[in-house]
C-alpha cells in the first residue's frame, strides 16, 4: 500500500498544482487546508479530473501551535509517505500569532518545524519531506535574537526572508536527525500567486508589467514535485536543476542553535 503525502496550503496556487499532479500519479494525498470550504472545492475538482484520486481533507491552521497539534492528533498513528510543507504567508504588517510570535515567522517556520517534528514518527523510511524556501534566503540575515524582534525590526520582505532562511536551517537539522528520510528544499522562483501581492498602491502596475513575466504556478511547482521524487537529502531544487545546499548553510552554527531554540520555544524534546 502506498502511504499518503500531506500537502499544506493545498488550496494555494502551487499547493493545488501539486495535489492535482500527485493525484494523477495515483499517490494518496492529504489536503491540509485552513479553509475547508475551498479545500472541498479543490477535492471535488480533482475527483472530477481523476475519479480514482485518493484524497482526504483535513483542517490545518499554521498560525497556532494548538491547531497544529490538533491536526497531528487527527493523523493519529497512521503511516505517511511524507509532507510537502508548501503553506506560507508574507504579512504586510507586524502581527502576532496566537502564541505570541511574529506571524510570518510562526506560519512559515516555527509551526512548520512543530508540525514536521511531531509527524516524524509517522513517516515511513524513505519518506519525502519537501520544504518551500525562496530566493530571499540568499540575501536574508537571521540571528538568534529573531524572537525578540518587535514591530520596529519588522519588514514585510525582510521578515519573510528570515522565515525562509530559518526553514532552510531547519531542513538541514531535520535531515541530519532523520537520515532515513529524503529531506530537501524547493525554491519556485517568482510565481504568479496571491502571496506576492504586496498590498501597496503599485500592485496594479506590477501586475500589468511583471506578472506576465513570472512563473505560472504549474512551472513554480516543478522543483517541489521533483524534490518529492528525490532519493537523497540536503538538495536545493530550483527550476529544473538541483544542487547540494551550499556549505555556508550546511556548516552554519545556526543549524543546531535554531533547532535547540525551537525545541525550547515549542516545548519539544531536543531529539
Ligand atoms: N509566489 C512566489 O513567488 C513564491 C516564491 C518563493 C517561495 N514561495 C513559497 O511557496 C509557497 C506557496 O506559495 P504560493 O505562491 O503558492 O502562494 P499562495 O497561492 O498564496 O499559497 C499559500 C498557501 O498557504 C496557505 N496559508 C497561508 N497562511 C496559512 C496558515 N496560517 N495556515 C495554513 N495555511 C496557510 C494559504 O491558505 P489559503 O488558501 O487559505 O489562503 C495558501 O493555500 C509558500 O511557502 C511561499 O512562501 C512563493
């Protein structure tokens, strides 16, 4: 029997593409969505195209640790083929999550770390863990103080970059602790989707001039779909290429420091 892959943010542009493609390949998919009405619409659409699709819809809201734990409780002890950590946000204004963390960091990094670590016992050997990063990781800076940043240090794009860099470090730490899984990151490039709206006056202008030049969700999802088939770990998938995550990230002391910090912030064991 083939185990299911979880796709977070399945109602999003690239999440939906991945759900359609995996379903067409006969892979069971758990659609993890915060909006069950839109999740059900996606499920019906996929079943219309692929009547044999094996789909399940579960609620997942990454803005809250309690809701992440509620999702994991619904999974119970079932075996999983992996997870595509696709959901993400880029909040314009400083906002706090239910647990008191800056919201973009909570949704894109901290609660994804919680979800993935709690699900690790469910993953079968050879399971695939694919984490969405971004080209912003290349220029982002992150220090161990990130959790004490207040409103004054918040920036829509800079905080988003920090969250994706933290996710890259998390991916490395997770891959080292679980060598039996295939753990990789995927960078979709710039993709025409809701997340890249900056909610500024110039959005209509950028829509007009730049959206036609950027990747469609179908193209943006390609590296993640390839990463979901990878038989190795610690690779950076972008476009049609993949390469080993650069040494400056692999050798960074942030890999272990962030893991330990997350263990503390999320009340998890260090393992
Ligand atoms: N678009 C780009 O240029 C780009 C570039 C680099 C990386 N990425 C990354 O690619 C991933 C997918 O983004 P996208 O471009 O496909 O954007 P998108 O269409 O806006 O999809 C984002 C998904 O994340 C979900 N989400 C947001 N907040 C959530 C929360 N609190 N709990 C659960 N789910 C939540 C959204 O749910 P709803 O459907 O309910 O809104 C949506 O399904 C993200 O991780 C993003 O950071 C995107």
